[in-house]
C-alpha cells in the first residue's frame, strides 16, 4: 500500500510515525512538505518553546477547551490523551515538563529537539520525506481506486490512500497557506467559513502605548459583535498597539468570525474588577470617603488598579478630594473600572494563531477520520473544522487526529 501525506507538521508527522512504528506495515509513506524542515509551526508554538500539549488530565475537561469540534474529537482524544502523548514522547528520548499554567514543554525549551525526535522516527526505508515539494493537483484515479497526485514541475503519481494534514492558513510563512481546503473541495468536501483565531488585538486608541507591559491576572472581557456578545475572563497584557494575553486569545477564538476594521471597529469592554459588582464598589467608595474625605480620588482608585491605568481617567476629577466627587463623577469612575472600552481594528498573531473553520465535520467519520464522500481520503489536524484555546490544545488535536488516521490506515 502506498500512502501519501501532505503536510509535515504535527498531524502529518504523527500519521507517518504511527505507520512506521508498526513492524507489520510493509507499505510506503511519502510525506510532502513545502518547507526545508519538518514541524515549522510546531517549533514556534508556545512563544518559540514548543507548547507540545496540555497538562490537564481527563478528556471531558480537556474538550471544554475546544469552541468548535469538541464532540468530533471525543474518540481520537480518548484513544490518545495528553498523558498518553507525554509517555509516548518521553519514551522516545525527549523529556517534558509541565508548568504551573498546565502547559507542557520540552525540558530544553527547544522545539528543534522535539521535531528532531520525529526526524529520527521518519528516517526509515519505508518512508520518503519530500522537502520543498508543493503539491498542486490531487484527483481520484478514475480507472481504479486510489489518487493521482502531481507536484509543481512534476508528473502525476499514484497513491492508494491520501491524507490531508497541511494545516489551516494561519502563519502562512510556515507553509500553512490553506491549500488543504482547495484539495478537499475538489475531492467533494465542503469547507466552512474560515478565519484566524487565537490572536491579539490592535486598537485605534493611540494612547494605549502608555499602558504597554501593564498586565492583570484576572479581568472580565466582552466583545460586542454584530449579533452576539462574547465573554471570557482571565489574564491580559497591554501592548504598544493593543491588548494580548490568554484571555484575549480565548475571546478571539469565540469571536473568530466577527469582522471589524479601522473603518468599522468592534467594541471591547474590560471589567478590571470582575469579582466585585457595582453595588459593592460604590459601597467601598462610600466607606473610604467617610473615613478619608480629604484624600483625592486617584489615591482610592490606586487601591484597585495600577497608577498608569488610573492616569487614563479624567485628570481634573482625579485631583478632587473624595468628599467632593459628585454622583455623576462616581458613575464615570465605576464605568471606567467596570466597563473600560477599547475599539478593536485588527487581529495580530498570538503564540499559536490557528485557523477556525475547515472541512465540514459531518462529512468525516469521527471514528476513523476517513472521508464519507471520497473513500481512501483521510483528514488530520487543523484542516478540519476543529480548533481550541491557547495552551497546547491545538497541537493535542493534531497529535490525536494524526494518531487516529495512522491507526485507521493500518487497519484498512
């Protein structure tokens, strides 16, 4: 059996490795990779340290981190859980560590060590890795079962099985250019709307640069879309041009398909005190004013948020004694702390930056990942309409779907 795999990222590498580790496999695997090296996107995940997977145990809990495709992932995830993956990796010579935020990295913090493990696994006479190889055409062999595949500048060659594992279209410089969607469509599949996810945001407010580097452990975020409001709570950090951090990445995943621009910005609302409702905040203000009426408003506000943020409030009011702050001014203070508004104008890459949307899931067998439309065609990884939050969940989806495809091919 001759198997072709397009995409030398996480999913494609795992498909090939699963096949090659089975001594009974006597076929041939050809892995097509448009870059000079495997795993380009894997190596830059987690801020360049290679966030291999999540440290969360329990599939039910893990699947809560996939806004799209959680149900579809259930079988592949149960069969190859993060704990299984970690054991598999360490047995092959790459020690791992789980950090406090439950992200898992190579102990070396070097993604090249991790990808090097796969390079060794794929160094097998049954496997050919074709670097700098751009697949341009894929079609069913009309005369018999199988597929005819042509790379740029080459003739058609035949494969018994074909695996699309070439990712989405985020981080295009790593080779994720979205061609997997085109191949899937030509083989009969439908593609959902696609959009970048797990991104930071750029805002229109130029003064945001004054807050660059300011971080918060827990805020509440609201994204006001055209027809929905998306909410998430967690850590954020201000940047020179906008806002970033884990909570922003998760919010961007939920709101992935919302459109906005400098001409028509989207409104983001930040609650800097999510554990305190407005009534309690007003009560705290009154208590402080009764005890320290001669102190200025800025002093009270600094008890809740950093001075750099306080300075963004109205200078004339900040200098007022607490006793002199009017009801209308207090309302604006509450608005500032509980509903701080920014205008979002552009998405910018985050640590992972994946594609939301992809191959429609009801057209793929979730137990084998084989196409229901085109026999012998399989899908793994980001090309599917599956995406997760930041923290290793997208790579875990690639590993478990790649594993499932490899096992299904062995059973076919």
